[in-house]
């Protein structure tokens, strides 16, 4: 194989890909990864990109987030080597938007921010304002997780304002969810209590409660949970529990483990705020288990530390410390600076 000319190798890989497509046409999904590998080594960039996308989608569906990140980065790399046509630039935007899904769950590892900025430049070049807003939202969350809350907040507030002007429901739902994350980080629960019901009402009036809008997390369940924790922290625990329960039930109906992890986390966080260790442990243990299963690194560290806080309220200090140390280690290793203060606070 090593002695073959490059052109000959490319032809061989293309023929292998074609043979697999013909032989296994009725169950191609089983061979997406193999087809991606062979076509990536051929001259058929169209099929290479197609199967890298499908391989990434398949990995996302099974919560193999690191694998999805790898396939989608390979798709970006492939397009970087392709001719700079308008069509390939549009695919470059698409590939980077798809990559944002696993990178969020993993806390923007490796060179993810650079890839997002590349998407930002492509969107500006092609005048794709919708995609540009999505890249701004991704940049905002990166800065939130890395500890620069003021900078990230500027990005997401601009994104939400523009979405509201043009009445883009998808962008309002996603950027609204991101904006709630910033308000939560700043302890501005009254802002969440004002914003979340508006977006929830919009999703209900347009019957888009079950939409994911290109993300792994359902916006309706997420916003319901944010509203629940917000009104609870403002003193209305009964109303807070009702919305956290609503979020949990909706996630169960969706049968979506990642959204369920999110709902369980905020329900547990609300019980921590009440000092109810028993109920906090139940929900946060569920959240931790689901986060490990779905490789949801950003939420896993927080789930572990708040689970420790639940054990603290229950009087089990030894178990509390173990979970808090685990949460700290997860986010320290992932480079999520913003989260570290919460872990140190819990341990203190």
C-alpha cells in the first residue's frame, strides 16, 4: 500500500467505498464510519463530507460526544482543504455549527474557539446573519465557561436582541437559554424570572416545545428548569418545584437522557437551596449518572459538587467531601475556570 502512487490509493479507497454502498445498501448506517474513512482518502470530497456528517450524527445519537467531536472536526478539516467555492464555504459554516453541539457538552476542548471564529468570519463573508448569531452565541458560552462573564454576556445579549427584532423563534429560544445561564452565574434571578416565561410562552404559542433547534438540549425543558430555580431562589419554593417538576416530566416524555440530566440537576439544585438533603441527593445522583452516561462534562462536575452539598445537608460529611472533590477535579481537568469557584465554595 505504501508503495502505491497517491492517485492510485485514492482510486482504491473510492472503489472500496462504492463497493460497500452497493453490498450493504439496506443497512448503510452500520458502515458510516468506514465509508467516511475511505471517502476521506479518495477524491470524492462530497461523499467524504456526507459520511463524516452522518458518522457525527450517529455518535451524537448514542451520546458518544468525543467521537462526534472527532468526526465533525474531520469534516471541518476536509472542507479547509477543498476549493474555496461559495458552496464549500456554506458547508464550512454548516460543519462548524454542527461541531458546536458536542463542543458545548465538553466545555470547548482543544482548538474549538478558533473553529468557531472561523465560522464567524465565513458567516460575515457570505452575509449569513442567522449563522453569525449562532456563532456569537457559541462564543458567549465559551467566555462564560472560561470565566470571562462580562465579555460573554455582551455577545449573548446582542444575539438575543437581534433575534427578538427579526422574531426568529429558534434564535430567541437558544440565545434566551444562554442568557439565562449568564443571569444565573451573576445571581440575577429576577432577570431569569422576567425572561424565561416570555420565551416559554413563545414556544407554546408556536407549538415548538419539542424542538431542539440544532442543540443536544431541549430549550423548553431547559427554560422551565431555569425559571423553577429562579423563582425558588427568589423565595417561592412551591412555584419553583412546580416548574422543575414540569421540566422533569417534559424531559421524561422526550425520552432524552441529556435533557433529563439537566432537569434533574436543577431540581436537585433547588432542594439544595432549601437545605433538603434527602431530595437533593435523589435528583443530583440521577443527574450525575446521566451526565456520565452522556459525557456531559460541563454539567457533570456541577452535579457532583451539588450532590456533595446534598450529603452535607444530610449530615454525611465524608461522602460530601468525596463528591465535591470529584466535581472540582472534573472541571479543573476540563479547564472550566468559571466553575471552580463554586467547587471551592462547596468544599469550604
